[in-house]
C-alpha cells in the first residue's frame, strides 16, 4: 500500500497531518485579482484564516500583492495588525460598544452597519479631533447586519463626522447563479449608494465574482475561494486545492456479519467485514454529522473510497476497508486531498465547506508548503 506521506524524519509520527499549500493560496488570490480587472482584490482572513492560520495565510497573501484584508472581530483585527503594520484592515462585525479608541489606535477600519454605530464613531472622531476612516454596510436583503434604506438620510448626516472610505453590502445567494435576488441586491445597492456621498463600493464575495453580472465595482472581497473552496457549485472548481489532510491507521480487525461497530451499535456489518480505526474524530473537526446516516462520509484508503461506519467519536473513527488494498497499522488515509475536496467532504457530512475548513483541528501536525522565502516576502507590499 502506498504511504500518502513522503518519507520525512521531521513529520510527526502518529499524528494526523494537515498540509497547507501557501503557493496555491497565493495563486488563487492572483487568479481572482486578475478576474477583478480594474477593481482591487482584497482577502477575507477571518476565523484564523479560515482555519489555516492567519499568520502564514496573511504572509502569503501579502507577498502575492494583497494590501487590504477583512476580519470579523476586533480581536482578529488586533492580531492581524501586529502581523501586518502597513495593510488596510476592515472589521466586518462593526464597532464594539466602548471600543472606538482601540480601533483608531490600531488603525482598524470598522464596518458600520447601524445608526448607533455611526453615531458612536462620529462622536468619538469629534472628541478625538480626527476624522478616522470607516466603511458603511448597507443591507440589501440579508437582514443580518447593515443599514436599511430608511436609515440612509440619517446615516448621510452622521457620516460628516468621520471619513467614509467604502460602501459595501453582502450577497445572500451568489453561489446560485439563477437566483433573482442577486439582481435585486445589485439594484438595491446602487440605489442606496446614490443616496450617499460618492464612495468606493464593494459587493462581490467569492461566488459573486463568478456571476454573469459580477459587479466588481472598486473592491472585491473573496474568502472561501482563496482557500480552495468551489465558488461555482455545480461546475468544476476553478481554484487550486490548498488543503490536504491524512490520518493514521491505528488498528485493523475483521468482524463477522451481524456484529456492530461504534457507539450505540448503530451500524451492523452486513457480512464479514474488515475495519480500520483511524486517529481522527469530531474534536479534530471531522464532524459527527458525517456518520449520522447508515453509511458515513468517505475517506480514500488503499486505492479506493472507504466509508466511515458507526458513529464518529471524539478522537477516533472507524472505516470499512473491505474493498481496499491491504492496510496496516501506521498507514495513512486521505481525509482531504486529490480525491476528496472540502466541498466533497462537506456535502457528504450535510454541511458546507466553510464549516469543514474553519473546524480543522488544533491537534493536527501542520505543514506549510509553497511559502514565499523571507527575501521575497520582504520586498512585497504590506510586508509581514
């Protein structure tokens, strides 16, 4: 049986190995930046760089030429600012109450999505004696965060107290190219922007960049596609694969038909089967939902796809290797890689690839490949 890990004394023995291809990540950003034509291409690095590690992710993107980043929380912005002193950082979740000074001193740009936030930022800027920058979030149909159409006259007045640098909104269904709401949101966004002072504008997320009417405007904000997720569900993935994950076989056994496996005995062997226990479970982000059906998600082992049987437990999972080439203790199996993408695993687990990525476990031995050399990084814009 072919060992999926190349011989390397530095590899962690007995651990699941998560491989992150920073070269592929950078190439994905370059492809999206080229697609954006004359618009700037930013990068969303929230949730610890979609689970891949914000420091190496941001370093690779910065070396590729990215100069604008988006995070979700203030704390994420503070971490990124220490790593990247020169880049622009927008905080998507808005202005935390009482924290205006922290944003300003760290050079973070809050994305303001309510009149109270605008009032707080305007009042702070007045007291601080400086018109600090902020983005304006307009709700065009998500009904999550953002200013409504009725808020815009008051918002325009409050914007006089600071420096608005971006107007933005968020697609509800950009991955569904046939959804009529995409066109409605574009129209609503243009109508809202016409009620505000002239500003750079941003609407496209990853999937939005692949819509037929893709409104690149002044700034695009890809996230998922950077990390190898498919921004065009139902079509071939145009992005390079970034993540690989292998687990280790801990034990192999044969069981007779009628025997059960895993907690609560929810799976029963239909005939004599060969099973392998692997060292990955829901504590590692191998979601328990991937074992809720009669047969669970697939892994790739011994040259074929092998289903998870029984419930995925905290640290371990059981796979049926009856149809695979011979496997032994210490062999590796593919959880994510050339044969199983994040979208494939997500679909089988009844979720989305975003959840798979952002739940990748802390216990993995992480290997970063394709990283820019320090000399190359030092000369890039927004040096880390």
